[in-house]
């Protein structure tokens, strides 16, 4: 049975006298450090001598070099996955090391001594801070990889509570489960949705509908985004009532029309590629080579041509267009 943890399952006092070192001060690192400090915990930051160090100092944190992180009782490693194996970290047998993604643990890219756990917010880094400040929290995935001291779980949950990650519930997942799920959203679901959207665009263009109108339906209007918000807030059944009877009938009566398409086989193959570690090996090779394939893919799918088309349409429709017109009107009235 899946375990879900809440604030009541953790005690911040389990970290009394234990300084927490946050490694990295980017999107996640800054949010974690600020949240932990605001929760009354002792926090220091270990980071390279760059602009992130300056920002941490401006925020009032004690700042150290990266190789000093291993001396701390608790170390939160909050840098990109592919950078973690190269860090000069040497935790002791009593240290709790926490990562924000299961990737390096799942695929044996990182194996520090001592207690090792994962706290993976289901939220972008800056929103981890914003949700904490708003008092609403967010859903988290939490998992224990290795318990060397016998106190790993209490300390891990205390850190999760300190960053606001238990307020809406934390789902227990192993690092491998979290990594496979996370990568599958990116590699299994996202390409499928992209393929469906492209087929829809071509079909609508074939009906003589302008591209501006098609993209408005897909994302420019914000309607789909707000529908998903309602799905989160009131669930599928609750949000269905906000659609017209025509819409409800159309959605529900046509649900089986794609059942003959075998999405599952391709999705299973892609997921097995992730679970086997082949993707991790492929990404390691790509990183060592300097990301040439990634640069090629960005040029192909998100290059200057695509950017120019998007900017042209967004200048005419949506929030950007409204803001530009307001500025023009303001200028004319002065």
C-alpha cells in the first residue's frame, strides 16, 4: 500500500543541532535554503565562486566551498543530475545526503556514504519558494535509498517538512520509481502529446482554419491551462459540469475512437529503455561529447524559425498583445 506522509509525520526537532548544507544555489537550491531557514533550521550554502555565491551571501547565508559540504550532518545536493557525480563530496557515515531527483541514485551515478534519501518536489524550483510563502505547500515524492544510521527516515521527513513538502502530502517512491516516472513524462508522454497536437494542427489547417485560431485553442487563450487547474482543484467529475452538454457529449461519446491505435506498445518500449539504464548511458555519452545532438535537436524543433513564428503570433494574440496595446494607449494619452 502506498504510504503518504504529512506534516504530522515529521518533527523538525529531529534536526536539532544538525546544520543543513545546501549544495547549489539555483532554482531549487535557493528555494530550499530559504524555506529551511524560515522553518527555524540552521542552513549554510556550498557553491562555486560565481554569481550564485554572491546571491547566497546577499540573502544572508554562510557560504563555503563545495569540498566543505561533506563535513555537514545533512547535505542537500541541488545541482543538475549530470553534474552531481563530479562534485567533490565526501559525506561521512553519519551524514544524511538528500537529492531532489531519483535519477543519480536509480542509475548508480551517485553513491555517497551514510544515509541517502530523495525529496523530489512536484513543483518548479521558484514555485517551491512561492508555495511555502503562501502557506499552501505542494505535493512531493519522498524515498529512502540507504539507512546507515537508523535515523534516516525521521531526518529525511524533517527536511521535507522544512521545505514545505509535506503540507499537501508526500508520496513514498523509491528513487528508481521516481526517476522512471519523471523521465517517462518527458520521453513517453510528451512526444505522444506533441504528435497528437501536430496531427490536430494539420487537420484543422486542412479545413481552412487560420493557424492563429488553432494555436489559440491549443494554448494561447489559456483555456486548456485553466481547465487543468480545475481538474486539480475539483477533479474530473467536478470540472465536467463546467462544460456545456454539447461539449460533454462530444468528449465522452468519441472517447473510444482511438482505441485501435497501439500507443501502449511504443510507450512500453520507451519506458523499458529508461528502466534498463540505456537512456542514462546515452545521456552520459552526450554530455561527455559536449551535447552536439541536443544542439541539433534544439535547432530542428526550437530554432529561430519556430521562435519567429511564435513571437509573431503572440504579438497579435494573448497577454503579450494586450500588454503592448495598453502601452500604446497609455503613450497616446500622455
